[in-house]
């Protein structure tokens, strides 16, 4: 509770509680839209507006504008409203007495400076300042925001605040709908659009203007600023092996050109390194250029053999079709008997979609997600016989807000996940929806692939959000496809190729996506036995070491292991199994992420050599797995500490996710958990190849995180927290001076240089970071 906010709430309720139309705000000392609306209604009353309303509309704007410098008002209540609003925004405005004195003046000057609209000490506040003040917009960097974005926000405010249709935007470092609209208005101003026609709408006039403004070396500074701003707003994106960040600039640079080519590659548009119209469109709206050539499509219509041939001849390679539909539906949109064979006959592939209504908030609850997950599994498995590992895209076909996503959409997908787990996790979850829906569901539930409803570019979930890193299809245009007079509706989808869909080899065939890797593991284990002349005592360790050195083969790793891996052993394998047949990854069956065999081998081999723990302590074995990954993740947090003051927020946004780059991705905890599980199996006498086969083709992978939680942490979140603390502030099972130096090296490496070590970080900073790790483990365990 903030006492100054509470004072504002009590004053505004007491002063205007009897005014017609006034809505009381809660008196809880917490800044919210309610108190800002109440202050706005108080201002309206003082301006003679009746009845008042919770909206700073055109009438309010006109009356405030007529005042000129509002701080010069002789109405003390108006000054008090401004002072209270400044306190609610976090600025110290002195005594709230209706006198515009030094502390209030300093607060106003600081506010305007943070907005970017006045770098002097001026404390005058005009209508646009007041309109912005009476919102929940922030003008300082918020956790998860980026300073580069904030720089652009302040620049937009500074450059265009005098334009009549431009209003002050947040300066919090977050790319949002309001920020995107402001950028589009700025583009329209530079195109010569009159102020009253600059709406921030990506219309035909704006498109025509951008076609005339290709950005390249030598382009005017004003246009490069706008273009590079759009690039920053679409940063970062992940394109192996790096995250790519753009920089705000007024001149063409090599860095901008490099970023641009990578963005074009990520977006599947021509990587020509120029800001042509297609690139402009991709930066500004979720459709990108809706008329560009695509190779994927989806439709509710039956794909006959004739339609399949026509689609193939038109350049399509994959089509999305529906698994089922509600009994009351008359659309008849589900895959028909024999249709898959007709699709495959022309060489097309298919990706399955699940949509059971899904057009309003009430269609999404945990229980409906569970029920539909069961139905989707049964249709995919029993009716259409799609193989294990197929991605099913569950649809959110309306403009779900962030509040909707939190309250209903994420629980729905958690229900879907629980249902698929109940059926052995044969199928991988994909999500269809706006960019925001796709990103949030992927982060919270682990949806492997995103099918973006990009053609609904006006959705609040598409405006102000960049393309999710795990996008696989982007739906950009609906039109009538003409198959020699047979006309039907078709949606054009950009096809990335990360989910290739299903061909005839993926239907009604035995096996699993991991079979080839497991076959290699059988051969590798046999080689290990032969290497020791038939003695199996060392075979498990040799297999782990072989996997480890494929990616973790350096002096530090050899020191951590207590010795290197014999080159004779590696050469022995090469002589028995051609290197072209070595396999070090596969699609993990539960989440569809990569099963990183070298990471697994590193964690398992050192765990085998040094043991794990015990208890809340940690060993070199832990450091090769979950503990070392956590320390590495801590180092990356230190790299981004200006953007992420909150370690908890950093964990929430980037820890163990499928759709962001991080030193600790979901595939990393999969490898760490499976290493612990396999070490337990080996301790009980198992062969590693057989234990992995049982784990990855049976139900072991379905409950891997709970098994890991129980084996390593005794099924206690308190133990997770204490073990994490001991890993971050090294407290090993026995005196190990090597560990402290390696620990420091990992932190510095991921921080990009010397950084504050966990042992020197205040508890109020470190504890939320640890809690973020604990809550992430808890989320994975609960599924």
C-alpha cells in the first residue's frame, strides 16, 4: 500500500462522491485505472461537465485544452487532482494543497522529461500532458522492457507531440498496440498525410506510400529512423544460433543490414537486405504483405483428388484440415473418409487443426480443454491414425485479450495438456491464434508450434506484438480458389517448415519419432561392450561419454569430469559405425522439442562419475546438469539486469520455455531430468539404451518432471529452493575448490563479462530469482 495513493483515493471519493455519474474507486493504496478514472471524473466536474464519465473523451479534451497551461489554473481542486495524479504515477509532488509550488513543479518537469517531450525544467502542463498523466501508462523503464524501445518511445513523443492527432505514448520499454499506432502515425506524417487523416491505420494510402519508400543505404535520416524503430520493435527474434537485436539509428549501418537479412530469413520473405514494401509490411502488421507467394493453406472445405491436384499445381505443399466439429455444426468441415489419401496422392501434406467452437471466452475452460484434448486424441489416433509426434493445432478463433488469456485460454490449454498426458502424450500441442495468444500459450504450457492468425491484423493480440519465435504457419489472406469452376474458400498461410505436417509416412505406420536415435543407441551400447571385450560394467559410462564429447569437449569439461574421454574410444566407434550414421538428437515425444543427446550425455556422465547431491547440497554431477544450467541462467539475467530488475519476472519470461532463446530452455531441463531418471535406472541395473527406449517410447517421458522432482528433490519445493540456493552460492557435498572457479566462470561467460555473483547479491534481489526457478519447476511437475 502506498499512503499517497490512499490519500488520493480518499480525497477524490470524499470530494466527488455525490457528483452525477461519479464512480468511486477502491481505497486500498494501490494505483489502478479506477483511481485514474475517478480523478478524471473529478476534473470533468471542475470543468463543468455533467454527468461525468470514466473517459478522457473529446469533450474533456476540448475543455482542458481551453485552459492552456493547466498549472496556471486558479481552481485549487484542479491543481490537487494533478498533484494526486503525480503521486499515483510515482512522482513526489509535495503538499497536496492546490498550490503549484517547487516540489510539484519539479515532479511535473521530471514527468515531462521522462516522456521525452521537454528536456528543460519547464513545469507547465498542457492538455496532452494531462491526458497522459491520467492513465496507467508508465514513463520509466518497467521490468521486461528494453531501454532501446524506451529511447524510441521518447523520440516519437518528442518529434510528433505537436501534431494534432498524436498523443503521448508510454515510455516503459514495452512494444504495445499504442506504440505501434504511434509509429504508423509518424510514418503517415512523413508521407505527407494531413494530421486529421493520420489514424495509425495500415490502409491503402499508407501502403502506397511505403511502396515508394524502400529503405537502403543513402535513404533520408528521417526514414531510416522510422524503419530502424520498426526493426527494434520486432526484436529480438531467434534464428539459430543467436537472438537478433536491431539498433535505433538515423543512418544505414552494416549492423542494420545484417539484422534485416536475418529478419527476412526468419519471416520467410526475400532476404534482399533492403527495406522494400514486403519488409515494411512484415514489420508493421501481422499479415505482412498478404499478396506474397505462399506454399501452405488451410480450409474448411473437403479436399478432393481434383482440388488436391489443383493446389499442388498452384505451388502449395501442405494444407490444414480439421479433425472434427461440433454436432450442431452444418459446415461439414472435418476430414472426410478417403480425403487424406486424396491429399497425399498429389504430393501434398496435411497439418491437423482442432476447433470446437472457440470463438468466445466461454468456450475456454480447463474442463473443456481436457474434454477436447481427449476427443482430439481419439480422432487423430483412432479415426485418422496419425502417427506419434504429430502436432495438433488447437484454435483460439477470436481476439482474446491478455486478461482472457490469463483467465481462460491458458487453463484451457493446461486441460488439453492433461488430456494428452492421460493418453500417453502421443500428440504434440500446437496453438492457433493471435501473436499474443500463441506466445503466451507457448510460454505457459509449452505449445511446440504456433499457427498465427495473422490475417486478423487488427486484433489487439496482433497489434503491438512481434511474431512468436516458434511460429510454423502464418495465416495471411482469405480468398476464393478457383479449380476450373470449382470455387471454394481458402486461407493462404506462410509455411516456415519447422512443422512439415504429415505425409503418407506419418499415417497408420508403426514407430515413433525417436526410433532412429534409439537404434543408434543400441549400436553405440554394443560398441561399448565390444570396446571392453564383452565386459558390460563400463558400457553405460562409455555411451554417456561418447554423447557428451560431441558438444561438451573442452578443458573445463574435462576438469569437471576429472579427466578427458579416450580418443581411442571415439575412434573405435567411428570404425564400427560410420560417422554419417551418428545421431545426436530427435523429436522428444512429449513436447516436440529437440532431445539434446550431448546435453543429456554431459549431465548423465558426470552424474555417474560424481553422483548427485546429496539432498540440498550439490555436486559436480549436478553442475553438469540442472545446477550448472541454473547458474548459467543467472549469468544471463545479469546481462539483462537493466531490463529485468525482477529476477522473478526474468524467470517467468525466459526460463525453460520453447519459444525464447535462453541458456536454460525447455529442451535443457528435459535433458537434465532424463539424465537423473536414467542414472536411477542404471543404479538399479539397467542398460542405458534399454532404459532410454522404455522411457521415450513408453510413458516415462509423460511424467518425467514429477519423477525428476521426486528423485532429485524428494518431492519438496522447499528442497528445490534450498538446492537452488546452494547451487548459486556454492555449497557442495564435499570440499571442492575447483567448483568455485568454474561457477564464477559460468556466471561471467553468460553475463558477457564480470558481474555480481549470487553470493554478493542482496537477498531481496536473489530470493525472487530463486522463487522463479521453484515456481517453474512446480509448473512443469503439475503439467
